[in-house]
């Protein structure tokens, strides 16, 4: 007797039920929920930008690196010298750093010359890198700091001690208009950097110090203190009388002082192939000066 094959259960593969579509009411509810979340976020953001909790505190500015720049000048450059509150949430630091780089004493070459960082809730961290002074340029009682480029970038306050740098006393009429931001003539700067390196020890002088000055009548001069001789180096120009002759003039002065310093009054250093210039003794007799000796090194 034959048996009929038993039919197995019908396969359910391929008969996945399609998900039910969301109703219009459900979609509307989802949109409303998203809108509520967005409004809440905007409200929170507005609260952050208007809340006094994130305003710069009266003593919240932390300044570092400012040796020659006053805090008042920094606040002015940052626009913080007013009375309106400054919200640190919305503060853009890029324009503030650019403003700081425009301050006269800030080094224009360094990439890290100015940095502004917000420290919530109420502090602003400001760091600047300043120019380095090599000279003090004094005009009518005003003392300006000069960097290696010849830029007058800061002024020393009255009564403030000298920072231990060479000083140039400038009595020229045209220098009365010098101010912060001005630049010393390249010829003058080159001459001064060499003359400021001259010391009594190098010259073999009994002087305790040398005073460097420049005037319309004599140009650059050195005076041996206390009350010894007066050496006239003259006026320098790049083309006619370049400052490259300074080492030769210093050689002449060194040779002249040897063995006779106490007798000298005024020395005019105009070196040629024949002589070094002329000098006047304390008996007021002008005399030709001798041949030079080696020049100094290590100008500022």
C-alpha cells in the first residue's frame, strides 16, 4: 500500500509585514517637539550671551609680558576702557590680538607677539612680547627706548631709573619732534652702536665714564668724565661721511690718549692717510694727532 507524501507547513519567508506608516498626528507631534527643543536651545544661548555671569570681571584682565606697555594702553587697545560690560561668550579674540600687535612696544616680528585667551567665567588672559631696547635716546629731558631697528618704542617716566643702557644726549633742533614710533636715521644708529661700545678701559683712559652726545654744531661727541677731554667725531651720512669710519676714529683717539691724556682738551677726529685729525691741549695749542691703534668690538 503506497503512502502519499506529507505536505509540510507553508514557508513564511518573504512575507514580512510592511511597517505601518506614522499618522499625520504623530508627525505633527514630532515637529512640535523639535521646535520646542530648538526654542529652548536658542533661549539658553541668548541667556549665555546676556547673562552677567560671563561678563569680564573688573579685575579679570590678566596681563603678562608687559614691561614697557602700561595696562591702561593694553585695555585701550582691547576696547576695555569703557564702562559697558564685556560678555566673554561672544568675544572674538582674533581682532583683539591684531590690535595688540599695533602697540608701539610690541615686537612686530615675533609670531607670538600677542595672545588673548578667554577663561570662563570672567577672566581674559593677555600675553604680549615686546621689543628689546639697546639704547636710551634723550631729547630735552625725554628719554626714549630704542630697539635694534632704531625705533623709539617707549618712553621712560620722569624719575624712572635708567635701565642700564647706553644713553645718547641729542640736542639737535630737528630732534625736538621725536616721539614714540619715530625711527632714528640709519647713519646715526650705525654710528651710535659703535660709539656706545667704546669704554675707558679700551682707550686706556683714566676716565670713570664716557658721555655720548650729538649736536648740530659738532655732530657726535664723547666726553671723558670727570672733566677730562672732549672728542668730536662729527656728522655721518651714508654717502659722504659714512659711519664705517668710526673704528678708525676710535683707533686715533686711543693712540692720542696714550701718555698724554691729562694734557688734552678738545680732539677733532678726522682720520686721513696722513694723520688722525687735530687736538687742542689745555694750553690751547692745536696739534696734529698720531696714527691709530686697533678698534673696539662688541657694539650694542
